[in-house]
C-alpha cells in the first residue's frame, strides 16, 4: 500500500512539473503575431513548395496578374521590417518590393522618377521642389501625399529615432510639404548628388505615419510598392501578395512572392535544383561553373559599384610612410587574388569605380608583382622584417582567402602576414578602435562618387579608420561635393581618386559580380548592379 | 515529496541566476556591441552615441546586469536589439520547430538504441554485438554537418524523395510536417541513438551480471522472462537518466543541423544572437534552454521513484 501511494505521489509530482514547463513555455506575455498569423496558411500551402503555393492564388482580371507565386530563397532571415532602422540585406530584399522611394535607380543606376514625378532646382541650387505622382495609394487604401515624404525624411533626420542613414541628409536643412502634391527640400549647400542620397537605396523608403504610431512597422510594413506584405514567420518566411493598385500600370505580373531563408549555400542551391524554390539570391563563385552547365538553372551576373580593398593603418609605423604602402600595393597580383577569391567572377581594378560606370577613370599606377621595386622602396624606407597583422573575418570568407593569397605574395618581398580572423562584429569593433595593421573588406551599394570617397578618405570622414589625411584630397572632395556641373564634378573626383590610389590610402583589389540564379520558368528578372532584388516585372511561366 | 520538489525548484532558480551571470559576463568579454551591428557599415557617430546611451550600454556592467535582472524577475526579458521585438515573443516563436526536432530526433534515437542495445547486451560478444558496437562508434564519429549535407544530396537531389530543407508546421500540413522532419531528425537521431545504444547495452549488461539474475536462472525461469521481469526494470534507471540528458540537450536546439536544414529553431536564434551581440535575446534563449534542462532533470529524478520503489523523496 505504501509503495502504491509513493508511486501516485511521484506521478502527481511529474505531472505538476510538466505542467509548469508547459506554462513557462506558453505563459508570460501574449505573443502578438498581428493579422499575419491568420493569413499565413491560406496564402502558402505546403511551405516552400512552388506548385502548391501557386495553386491557391486567385487569378485577377485585366491588369496582368495570374502569374503565380514566386518562391525566393534568401541567405539570411530578415531581422525587422522598419526600412529606416534595419541594416540587414535580407530585410531590404523584401522591402525592395514593398516600399518606394521618392526617386529610384534604374537598371543603369541613373536616378529615375518614382513617387516623385518631376522636380525643379532653384537657381542658387539650395531649394529642390518635387512634384508628387498622382493617384498613388498606400497598401491600406489611403492616398499618398507629399506630407508622407516629409514625415519619412524628418523621421530619418530625427536623432532620437536612430536611423543609420541620417548621414545621407548631411546637407539637408528642412523637408516640408507645401501642399498635397508638392515637397520642398532646403539645403545648406549645393548637393548635386541629392537624388542618389534620397533615393539610391531602400533605407530611404517613404513610409506612412500610421504604422509608426501604432507600432506595426516592424511586423507589418505598409508601403506603396508592387507587393503587399502578408505575413512573416521563421518557418514560412515572408509572404507578399500582388498590389492591385500599384502605380505602374499592369504591374506586377506575379500574384505574390514568398521569401524563405536558407542559410547554407549548398542547401540553397539544392532547393533550386529540386524546384523547391524558383530563385536564389546569391551563388558562391566556386559553384558558378557547375551551375552554368546545368540546363535546369539560369545564372546571371552583373557588376556594380561594389569593390574589395584593404587598408594599412597609417597611425602606425611604418605604414605612415607612403612608400611602404606603395611597396605593398605593387608587390601584389590582383588577378591572382581575384581568381582565388572569386573564381574569376570579378574584375581586378586598382581603382574603386569599375569600367562602364559614368564615374570610371582608368587609374592604374602600380605594376603587378613588381618585387624588385617594392623591395627597393622598403629598403629606402629602412624597413626590415616587416610583419603585418591582417584583420579579416570568416563571416565574409573571401577576405580570408584574399589575405592568404596576399600573404604568399608579400612573402616574396620579405614581408610576413599574420592573419587575424575574427567574427564580423569583433571585426567592426577592432576596425573602429584602430586595432589592426591592415584590414580587408568591401564596400557595397555605392552609386555616387561621394559614397566612394568622402567618408573613407576625407581626413574628417567617419570611416577613415586607416588614418589618411591629405589636404589636397580634402579640398578636392569638398569642392566636388557642391559642384553642380557633372563634367567638372567628375574631373574633381578623378583627381582625388588618383591621389587616393597613389597614396595607397586604400589598396583596391577588384569589383565583384553580383550573381543570382533561377529556374528557366522565371523571366523578366535581371541581376542589378546595386544588388537590389525587384520582382515587379518578373513572370513565372508554368 | 513536496518538500523535495520545492527544494529542487529553489535550486533551479539559483542555477538560472548563475547561468544568467555567466552568459552576461561571456558576451561582454568579446568585443563588439549590438548598436554597431544594428547600424550597419555606415552611420554618424552622433547616432551611435545616442543609441548606446538609450540602450544603457554606456553604464557600468554591474548596473546593466541588475537592471536586466530586476526586469527579468518581473517576467520582462527585454527587447531584442536586432528586431526591436520582445525577447519572450522571439524565443517562443522558435519553440514549435525546436520541440518538433527534439522529439523527432529522440524518437529515431530510441527506436534504434533500445532494441539494438538490449540485443547486443544479451548476446554480448556475438558478431551482432560487434557490428552494433562498431556502428554506434561510426554514428558518434561522423560529423552532423557532413552527414546532413550527404542526406540532402542523396534523398533530395538524387532520389527526390524528400524536401532538402525547411520546416512546415503540423497545423499547416501534417504530411509536409513529417516529410520536412525526416532528414534533420535522422541526422540528429542517429548521433543520439549511437550514444544511447552504448548506455543501454552497458546498463543491461550490468543488470545481467547481478546475483538476482543468477538466482532467477538457477530457479529455472525462462531467459525471456528474466530479461523482462528482472533485468530491464533494473536497467531502466541509468537509461532514463541518459535519455533525459539527451532530450535536454536536443531541446536546447541543434545549431549546426538547424543551419543546414534551414530549421527555424532555438539553436539558430542563439547563433544569430551571438553574432549580433544581441544580449537580451541570447540571455532569453539560454535561460530557456537551461530551464528545460533543469526541469527534465527534475522529471527524471521523480521518475526514479516510480521506476525503483526503494527510492523515496522526503
């Protein structure tokens, strides 16, 4: 009897503990999944299976549509959906299709009208007046007005909001809506690249005030773009549906887009090859060749304004000596680095801006693998047994590969490279604190030359971590910033670039290709130079 | 009994406190901060300083910890730096996938380890025993990231039997739920199963060598009855202990496998939180993992009383 009672007590105890676990899991705050949770299952069917998800979509009448649901694989999960606060590429891949900017870069990266139909510039170049596009509606049905733009830009400018992109408004004095259809931007200095600053990137999206006020901007974004946000969950990813009221007549063609996050690159490609997804965001360069020979997959690439480089710490000896930096710049072989790190899917370049870009200028002062002259320069500088601690991050694995190749190349001139491979967050902290002999990374998404040079090479630039200070470069960059004549502006930047390259402030390596792949059923998509992912003209032929 | 449970729960709370201190100290030992990560590669210093101040990251570490702790004690685990959402919600939405994979993997592990372990103990020294021991050695040694990729290439790409990755909730489609679960559950389950097989085998072997088994044999009981009535009941305690540990481990998320199979579980959440220095989310995730582990241990201890009448808790 005693034994039996013991068992009963034990069971009661077990049940109690399990109940506690259950309440601990389910208790606490109510999880607010918004309206999203209700619609998720209806819209997507069997998770990441294109065939099932497409079948539930309804064909809409006259203006395009009926194009099925495209399943797109992205390498990471979006963190949040507030375009002014996120810095995650995965979030922008989604938001690119939900939000609009005032103006936007076209396929050639020249700025085109978007929510603004046209604009005029005052004779003193200090007032820009934008005319809004008529008949644009938010996804919640409200009419889009100039006040929405003023609200969005002032939000980015408000330091309490903490928008990283506030720097793009460095010359902006005020943003005001004159009436429903007219916006006025006043500047404190002429700003020839204003259009790129306010529209070159979806971090400058125009948002409606109401979703900030009710706090849903991070969970349920409402824009004016080609697709409406439906839901997000870690399992199903992001579900978007066609915006029937989109301001570009007849677009988009697709009924919807589903973004699923697949972190492992091999598994991501397997999902494409098995038809689980229609499109993958990036392809590791080493896989291009095998994929291009696979007739079941389309691979496309485009080169943009991205560039890879490394920089030597000019606050440390002996890298403060320009000849030491030049010696290193001429001892390396950029083609070899490019081949090793990108399997040829890149173009070696001693400058930042790639050929084909309006701002390109052929500047290539250094010979390749000129070990004799490099050794001479080092000897003249009195440098012996030089060791360089190279800061790289395996979160961007190409930086590690490049450092290894550079290490072998510099061994030829008697320079030792010690590679310090850390995670990216540590890398950022070390870079900011000047804790390196050399660091290596890339800059992405640049369009205007001011983006390429000012923050990195002006002596007061916020990202001049290598400690470069050349008064001539400073005055050229300051002058180019306010030069409104395009030709004269380019001439200023060409001079500045020549100095930056000759002084080896950055040692530029190459411009990489942006690469995506998709199934042959997908048409109307092209890889863009700025790596923006836009599905508004994409079609799915089933 | 009640006293025992209460005492253990107090211990659990103390352990959680210790865990939170360790996590807090560790993540602050490594360089980097969440504000820099959130701002991306380009921003004004003024914005950075203001965000650091607003998040309280400029305060002394002890003060930061106690302000977190005082909120945590009221059930508020704070807000994720990365997503701006409450930590509780961020952790909870990962639980279904985590629990699914944990029990799926445990199921695979038990189906393999219990029969194989028992048979190889009973037939100890036989060819079958050697094969089983060797197989479990292989199972423990093969790295999960490699095995996972191989299963995907074989069963998804080459044979097209199963989807390569992803998670579908049971509510959405039970059939797709199972299909997506198979590969990750097998990847993890084979490893857990290999570990468990060895424990089952040694526990049964030990029970087989006890005097009461010799007695039972001496009085002429059939071998099958000896195994069922005398050996297994005595072997259960060590086996249940190890199963509990395995389950606790699995419920903490299996980082590598979750990454490979794009499985939206806790392990991936914790990994991203570490990468982004998202202190609050990491604390939340680790506290949950520690809590599950401790609770399962408690359940296992209570199970002892059921399995072994000699065990009493006062």
